[in-house]
């Protein structure tokens, strides 16, 4: 599995924010697809990527928390 590495950039912060949002959305989409189809390997991959993103951005919102919330929605 390729390792996720965030590379510092001198580019506009808005562009970096858009890229980060796209990556996070892709992980969530992959997680939802794996959850819906019962793909356990896909779930593990999305969880691993989420953990790597969380590790690389310790001050940002935790993507693993988002995946946990999707897996176990609160009761209405």
C-alpha cells in the first residue's frame, strides 16, 4: 500500500485546503462504499488512510472520528 506523505507547499492556502478536503472526501467515499458492499479490506484501507491523515495533521479535525460516526450513527 502506498504511504501517504503530505508535502509542504508555498502555494496559496486556499488551494491546499481544497486539496485536503478532496482527499478527506475521497477517504470517506471509499469508506462508505466499502461499508455498503461489505468490503472489509476496503474498510481497513480507509481506516488506515484516515489514521495517517490524522497523524499528519494533529491540530485538524480527526478523520477517524468522522468514520466512527458513520459506522455507528447516533440513535434518533
